[in-house]
C-alpha cells in the first residue's frame, strides 16, 4: 500500500481535471432531480460556473429537516454530523456514508501515512499505534472513526488509541502515560505545547505528528520538532469538505488537494470580490496568490460552497513526492469572526450581545488574538464607562460567553482555561484615534484588528495617559 499511496497523484494535473469533469457531470445529473438541485437552478444544460456560490444557509433547511425528495440518495444512506458555526450556533450536515468511507480509505489513511514521510520514505508500518484526539459523535471526526472501525470497533492497518468517547483530560493523560508506545499522533499543536510538553518534560520519538491548528503548529514548529523528533504536518479539512487534501513533505505545513474529493475553485483575495467570474481553476492558481476557496463535492449535495477560508499557493509541486499539483498553506478565515482553536468563532454581534446582557456600556472596542504557551486568547481592548475593575468585567464577559455560546463552553471545558482577556483603554481614546480619518473609513475593525492599527491605537492611548500599558 505504501508503494501505491501516491499513484493517484502522479497523474498529470490536466488529466485529473478531465476525470473530475466526468464525475461532476454524473453528480449534477443526480442532483438536478432533487429539491436542492431545483433550488440551485440546475438543468441538463447548466454549467458549474452558472450555479450561484452557496453558503451554509442555502442548505440549512434541508439538513435540519431532511426529506427523501431533497437528496440524491436514500436518507438511510446518510450520516448526520455537527459542527459549530459563527456566534456559537450549531450547524448540522447530512453527508453520504459511502462518501465518508471512501474519503477515509482514499484520503485520510494516505494522509496519515504521508505525515510519517521522513524525506526518503514513509515510516509508518502495519500495526503502528496511532493516537487520535478527536471529539466523539456527532462531530465528524468521531463519525469517521466509528465508520472505519466497523462493528468490531477496530480500524484496519493500525491501532487507534485512546477510546474517542472518553473525556479530553483522559485523552491527554493517555498520551502522557503511554508516549513511548505511540507511533503517530493526530492532535492539535496547542495540546502538544500547552499540555503534553510540560507534563512529560522530556523528548519523545514519534514517526509522525499531524496537526490541524496550523497557526500554532507554525509558531511552535521548532519546539514541537525538538520534542517529538518529527516535523509537524497538516492538511486542509473541514466538516463540509471532509479530508480533501494530502500533506506536503517538501513544504512543511503545506498540502495539495485530492482531486477525487471535489472540484476546487479559487477566487483571488486581492480582488475583494465574491464575483463568480473571478474564480479560477486549480490549474490557474499562481505562487504567492491568496485565494478564497469554493468547494464542489463530487459525491454529496454541496455545490459551489464558499468555505470562507483563504489559502495561499506556496509552490507548484512537491519535488520529494514527485507531485506537480499546487501546494497550499492555510492563510486565514474570511468570516468576520475570531476563531479560537477551531472550537468557536466569535463574531462582533455576539460580543455586543454579551456586553448588553452583562450590563456593560462601551464607547468602542476592538479585538486581537494572541498565543501564549500554545493556548489562543481573545484580547478585548475596551473603552467603557463601567465602574467595575478590569478583572470583574473580564469575568462577566467570560461567563456571558459560556452562557450564550455552546462552542465557547466546550473550548473552556476542553482546555480548562479562560480564553478571554480585557484591556481597559483610556477615556476618549477611540474618538481621538478616529479623528481626522475620512468619513467612509472612520471606524476601527472590531474583529481581529491589524497590528498596524493596534500599534496606532496604543500610541493614542499613551498620548492620553502616559502611564497606560497593554496587559
């Protein structure tokens, strides 16, 4: 199997595009007979570029109240999976079971195997122990593991530990107590940095480490490599796309798309437009370009789905693997939200709602994320007339988010920390900061402000109060 793992990707890119078009044609014929297809406006003459770009809201009513007429296959052939969306709102997806199984066999297993590539060969062997830290059903990771495990609850090829139904604390303890028996780990880089390294206090020896929280993995890559003996790898995946890419070896924390999973379109981010006419195919992306990713599944109902993610093309091909496909790295989320460890995405509206619920009057605010010892924090820079001290305000916001945002509470329960911090700004700081700006841009970005703007805001704060310092 190791000899054949790259065979599907040694096909020239032009040939894979032709194969995708054949699969897409078959999928669209099935889809046009459904309620989803009719809502998309499909007919026998419809071309993919004629279909509108869609988002979750387009499919939401079908996923929450599925009917046989809406879907391509009988409903009993689907799995229901959950993810968390913006403002803590749960999102449910209906995904074909065969599609998930095929994704595991064709993409997820090769993904794990190539995560152990040392530059010369795949280090993974039959029977290796793979540590997987993922949430149980109904989250997609737990669903996919249960599918591959089957009735015997034993995945093929390798041994998966621990039981994915146990609490997070026990999963971390399992790694700490059994680190010498683990060959490959699939977990967040933030867990490695904030939980495992401090607990073990000594290097370990892994064959491979796969991390989905790319920003943390990138920031702590050297520290993680020194601790585990391997360079962390990653790939692009989500509940919507499932595992749809393969880790690059030549370009650390880069990946290339698995053409069998779906058709990908790329909208150049610099154009600042969702206009479908600006979308390009994977054979047209340019090195250095940053693109919004539009995904069309070749086997499920999702069609021209806006992933709200931006990827950067970092290379054309992986010389070590002998693959000529574009290599991407994760760049950013495009929602006006802040993501914390991929658990929760906090929006401007959600923060304002929480402020109102806890009785906090504010003149203005902005936010920024930071990473400390592998944990991500949301720092709120707040100008307020509230007489409570900073600690009380921060506590009330934290408790308000717990009450209103299910995913935020799950993050707190998962990592056992307080993800929000508050900096109180001098009175009048935002007014002075915005003074003189053109009317059309006389505002500060409230969600994930730029470093340049934040530094300027700090200078304004010190001009009002020379003793003020961010904490």
